[in-house]
């Protein structure tokens, strides 16, 4: 993979084909539910973060193994459409790729997800593209392909890169803690923080999350905004941006991560990175699907400017 050259953000995660459907109400029994709108496209926390980062101007690459089925074809094409490098995206013959049906309640954007795992074999340490990892400024992961996670972090750290971890809502499990000492950028959802370090004031949770030594720890909490603590013990709150025409919150957290990382590799100050990420997440909620609207840097900056004018 020497021809890839330096990559700013490399993701190790699970690619998922998302079928997002808007409904009046979630079904509670047998029958027929009318779909008001639908969107089919690539998904998954780490993959969508990479697509958001690439749209924002960063170079990005995915490390994953998917099936060689029709789902895999769509996933591969979607990466190419978003200019995410796929040289480390393996296709396993005879296996199926992951599929998620995301039901979105029209009244409030609440989601219910039906998930089918990929049958492709999870990546092991021997499957890692070490040349790519050694040339990456940031490795972004969320614990998928667990056996490959620690070796990947070691490779990145040996070559001066940073490791980012996305702790998604309802995704906490105790075994993830083994990754935390190897993470430089630890940003998790409020629900994840509650389970990982116990319920408390956000500032206190940030201190607890900082015990593993990350340079930046953060907690995202939807419309309540996000909280951050740096290795210099600076704590700050980033308010969420108002979304007057909210359509779908699927992927908002992933877009937040992608733009946060893209801003970090550009060398922006922590507070600016958080503000850009928050504005991008708000914009992404105005379209259906996790990648329905991935804003570029100019669009995000214009959204911030409009907010400053009011």
C-alpha cells in the first residue's frame, strides 16, 4: 500500500448498509406500516465519520472486511463517492455485509434500529495494513474488529499518530476499557459515559474519563451540547446548534466525530474543533439518512456565522 501515501484519518470499523425509513409511529404489533420517506446508503459510526471528514477536506481511508454481496457493492461505491480510500476494504467471498433498517418517527426524529450482522470474518492483527496505519495521523475506532484494535493503536503510536475512540450511545461494554489507555481522543455519548464512569455532573464525568490519560475527553449529549476536558485541565461546554427543520438525527454523532477529527488534523484549537463539529452535526440532521447531508467546511463556517449574527 505504499502508493497510498500519507493519510490523515484512517478508520477501523464496521461498514453497514442503512435503509432509513420515516414512519408516523413505530409498529407495536403485526400489520402494515406506511413508509413516508426512505433512504438507502452506507452507514456505521466509524465509516460515516470518515465520509464526513473527507467531505470536510481531510484525506480518509477505511479498514474493514465486508461481504461480496449486493450490499457490499453499494457500500464500496458509497465510499468512492465520498472519496474515502478503499484499498484496505476487504471483500470476503460468499459472505454478506451488515444491514440496518432504521425506523425514524416523523414527530420527533426518534429512531428504532433493526440490525443484521455481517457474516464476514472479523479482522485479526495479521490482517492489518501496517503501511497505511504507519502513515496515518489519526486512527479512529469504536471497538469493532476487537482483536485488531490494540495492534492497530500500537502501530499508529509508534509512528507518532493519535488514536480516537467513539463511544456510542447504548454501545458500552466493560471489555472496551482495555482500549482506553491507548486512546488520545476519547469522545463518548452521554449514555456511554453514564455506564462507563457512573452518572454524575458532566464535569465530574470528564475528570473520571480523563483517568486513562487521553489528551482530549468529551461527552456529547444531543440538543444539550457537548462537554470537553483537555490534558491541560481546561473544561468547556459547546452548545448545540438549533435545527429548525430537523428531519433525522441518524449519523449526527458520527458526523460530529468526523468533523472534529478533520479539524484537529488541520491544527485548529480545541474549542474551534468542537464548534465546527457541533455545527456540522446540526446541518446533517436536516436530511434523511446518516450521510444524507454531509456539509463541507464552507457550509459549516457559514452556519456558525449565521448563529453569531443572531
